[in-house]
């Protein structure tokens, strides 16, 4: 079964070497959708309790929120940010029976990238 959770964070960045407005420092409200898959635990009825999922996703995003992303990633494109989040989530999920399926990252309202782990 699959479960999903959406969260947001705010951050600033610039794109080194880019020829356009995004070469300048600017910020976004990013929206993240994480999808997990796993068996339903017969004892509690969950793939992963949403309370725990929220904490796990929060820990995966905490180094990005209200930060200058160039201090964390050398080229903080949406693609690289999504891969970074995916990597952090996989580490946070160790010890659970849930597996990361995908991370979808919106940069602003209408633009998104997705890391598909399938």
C-alpha cells in the first residue's frame, strides 16, 4: 500500500553560471510530496503512522528550511534539491518497513520535479 505526505519549507538560492534572473539570489516556498510504500502492519493497521511520517519528513527537510541552499548544495537546482531530500528520507526510513517511492518538489506554484525510486 502507498501513503503520502505533503510539507513545505522556505529557502533562498542562486544558480551559479546561469544566464538569467535566477543567477541572482532569490527565494521560494517549496512544497514536498513524499510517497512511501509498504505492508500494512496487522498490529497497528498502518504502513507508517502519519505522526511518525511527519516527524521523519520534518527531519529530512530541517537542514533546508529558511536556509541559503548554496551553503548546502553546490548547484541548488530543483533537481538537486529533490535528490538531496530523497537521500535524507531514505536514511530516515531505515529501521521501518516503509520504502520511499517518490519525492515530488514544487519550486513555487507551477513548477515541479520528481525523483522516482521505483
